[in-house]
C-alpha cells in the first residue's frame, strides 16, 4: 500500500522538505504502534530542526520532521495490547509527524477523548503542554496573578494566553502591531514590541509593580528586559533561544543568557526575591514521563469541555509543508498551521 511522508535529506531552508511516496507500510516492532496520522502540527521548532539548529535533534539524516501528531492506532507491535486499534491518540514525537503513517512507542501515546477535532488536539502536545507546565509547574502561578508573555501571538504564546484566561490570570502580551488583535481576543493587554521599550510599558500597565511571571523564548540578552519587568517575588521562565536559532545572536550570547537565569536564581534574595528558571519540554518529559501523560490528559479534558480553544490558523495537505515553513519563517501566523496527511487539498 502506497503512503506519503515528508523527508529532509539535508539541513537548510524550506526547499529541503520533500514529499516522498513509499510502497510498503512501516511495520511496528516490539513495543511499537503504527499510527495513522490524522493531523500533524507545525511550528517554529520544526524550522529550527529543519535548519539543524535545534540542540535536541541533530540527525541522523534523512528524517521526517514533525514535533507533534494525532492519529488512530492502526497496528500493534509484538507485546503491545494497548491502546487498542482504532483508538485516537496524541504524541509529542519531536520528529516524525509529517507523514501518513508513523511508528511510535506505545508507552508514549496518550488517548484522545472521542469528539475532539484532531487538528485542535494536535495543538496540545508541544504548544499547550509547554504553556501549561510552565504556568502550573515551573512558575507555580496562582489564580489572580499577572503574567507577561513575550511573543504572545505565536503557538506557545497563544496557548499561554488561552490557559491564563482559563486559570483566572491577568495577561500582558508583546507582539507586532499586526497581531495585537489576536492577543486582545484572549482578554490580554497587547503591547507592540516595536513601538518602544516594552519593559517600561509593562511597568506602566501594572502601576509600577511589574508582573508575577514572565515567559520568554527569545533568549540571550532579551532575558534581561523580561527580568526587569518582574514584580517583587516574580519569576522569569526562559524556554527558548530564538535569536540564536535565527542567527540574531551567537551561541556564546545565548549561553550567557542561560547563565544569567542561573545567576539570578542564586542571587534571588538580593533581587527582591525575583528568580529565573529554564524550562525544556523534552528534558521534563524524560525526567517525569508520568507527569507528561497526566498533564496531557488534563489538557485534553479542558479541550473537550471547551475551557480552552486552540487557534488553528490553517489546515493544509502534506504537499504544502514547504510553503507552511516559509510562512512560519516569515512570522505573523497568529495560530498553528496543521497538516492533514490524508487531505489531498486544503481544508
């Protein structure tokens, strides 16, 4: 049976994404499950991986990209009894999502409740899980607190805003002027980061107090500005180094940014109790696998109950993967573009 997937044979720009056709379906090995992929998420992290700049994955080549996927269990490997064939499941694959069929460890799959749109569900494993664990676990934020989201119109940014609304938090988000409406649609206050010093704008918006938590994926020297926006006892959660990944800063500058996070935590008593932490979804999943499954189940229930509403910016076939990456590189999507591997045309 012929099937399709996207292949990357060399690191580079969107042009390295190739649509491939295979003749025989992949066969699951012991402990594995073959998943018929109904929705594959795309995002900024996928472009880092494509360029060879993502520290968690450097190959080997060739490979199929795709950080998260949702599909139905198609075939079980030796020793696997659950999840049963036909069950809809979600997984954070890191790579391997842009495909019609994927082989995944059975233990990594989380069942998706019936009645959930696969395109909305695939927004959860990376973006919403990152947002939820940063809010609930890394920052341990409490209802009524005020948070700052840097890059609030992106996939993790909108997830933070959506969850903040569900958790009873006040949110301020930085974004471009074109995406201020996206941020404001979540009930958050939008700040155009190009219009001036966003730190001063945040302090003005909070009456000089600052925010209880800030979430920053820009990294490097940018962490200093986010830290300056914290209130007494506030926490900065760093979760990315986008300036390094896009070539805006060197590896050394990005490393200094991480060093600052550690230094600020060590010196917290001298900094009005403010502190900083680093969050990595892949590291946390390896360290606390049961926690990942527990949190994913919570998010899926929130989605089913309508307490969160992921923004699906577009639904496109696998053949559009290169064009999707061009749009991501350009920025300003205001949501997550989802690939539908079994759709021959745009949905």
